[in-house]
C-alpha cells in the first residue's frame, strides 16, 4: 500500500507545487491522477519515485519511507516519465538487460519477461537496433517493458499512453488490468479522461497543488462523465 501523508513541495519557497497532499493507493488499485498542466501531477509522481525531495510530510510503500529508506522503496516500484529519455547509444535489448541487472533478475526470468513483452508490443525484431533509431512510440514501448519485467509492487506512470498507437494502448490497458488482479498497484497521470473513467477504480483530481476530489471513480462521476466533473471543478475559483 502506498501512503502519501500531508506532502508539500515548493520549487521557489513561495508557490506550492504540491500543497499538503494526502492519498492512499491500495494493493490492486488502478488509480487515475488528473489535473491541468502545471497542477502538480508530475511533481507528486517524482516525489513518490524519490527523484525529487519534498519539504514536509512523508511517502511510504509497504511501511518503507521514501525519505528514510529510499532504496527499499525503489526496489518495489517502477517509474515511467512523460518523456522516454533513455540511453540512445544502447540497443533496446541492452537497455532491458541493464534494467534487469539493476533489479537483479536472473537470466531465466529476464529472458522470459523480455520475450513476453517484446512479443506483445511487437518490437522483437528491433531489439538489437540502437535506441537512437527508434520512433517516439517505440522508445515508449521499451520504457514500458523495462518497467514491467521486474514485476514492481507499484507502477508509477506519467502520461503513459502518449506516443503509443491504438493497438499498443489497448494492450497496455489489458496489462494494467491483469497486474491489478495480481495485487499490483498502478498510479498514473493522464489528460485522457475517457481512459480514467473506463479503466480506473479510483481517481484523484489536483488543482494548483491541492487535491480537490478523490475516491472511487463511479462515486465521483455519479450520473455524469468525468470530463463534465473535471470541467466543473476546473472552472471553480
């Protein structure tokens, strides 16, 4: 379980990018995180992943604090940023082998998982090509595969569907659902509100660094659409 308790983060000491945020992501949750540009989504995701520090509050995964026990938390998570900046001098396979080494996957497990997801996302034939030759969508697929092969307890994603073709997006949604059935938690930001409405069991809406709505997706949207709810909340002063 991921617990975010009263987390605040400011880049300039004045404006709060994250303002006293409290959220709980349970095992098996498929949790959508939405908000306008600059609302604080990426800041919170990077704080959870231990990429940036935060001034107050705490974030813990299965009882391990990202502040006090960052390595223990990072062993259990995978983070996919909104832009797949990866080592372009490596081949796709070399990059996946590198990630496998980081997470200490044995040779049998890594070979099985790499083959499984490379086949699923239809990039097996380019794994030995340099990443510099890949399209944006292919780079996104490699980053996604690198996050899946070590079977994290928590998957963090920032706009994971950007750059993916419709088939890959569909397959990724199916992978998400299967992972959640296995008790893995997924917390991702997106501007595609339809995806959250149809896919996620829970949702949180952030505005100017504050969580202004959170809970079960159906409880929040009721007889409206998530797009309508978001527009109503976003327009409030």
